């Protein structure tokens, strides 16, 4: 699945906002600080978003928990932020689960922890993509 052109353009804008935030604040602060700074910057850049969007974690028809997506951007991109030394598989799996649950077609995983901003565009697996097409 390729990134649609309108989402590709939006991801560049979001990454630019993240880079600006990282450049201004610097690396290694707690995620909450970047969350607030990004809320400010996304608003300034006129990018619509929903912060801390709750999603239910369901197991065999019962809710077992509640997770919060850092951001849902323009109802089409999950923006998950971290402030860790290095992104690893656990972070990727977390975002893939969010895409599966929400059926949102694209995610950005951004790490403010290192000296150079780290980011990844993440598309859902083929199985998730098929369920998105069927909705």
C-alpha cells in the first residue's frame, strides 16, 4: 500500500513540525513536554488534531484496558511520540496495534530522545490493509 499523495504531503508537514519542536527544545525531555509543544505547533501550523485520543483494548468482547493515542492528525494519521534513547520493536508493535484497532491508514512514530530526531512512517500490515478497504 502506497501512501496517498494527500497523506504524503501531510506527513511531511508533521515531520517538519516535529523537527522544529526538536530543534527548539532539544532532545531528551519527558514525552509530556513534547506533547504540549506539539499541540502548540500543530495549532500554529493550522493542522487539525485530536490529542490523547482514548481507544479501548478489547479481549473476547470485553474491555480490558484503555490506551491513549498521542495524536490523531486530521482523522487520518496516528502520531505516536517517544523520548527514548532508540526506537525498538516494542514501539513499532504498539503503533501497528493502534492502526489495527483504529483502522487509520498511516502512522508516524517520532522519537525526541536522541540528538537527531528519529521518525518512521508506518503502514498497516496487509491483513489490516484488507480490513481497512472492506470498511
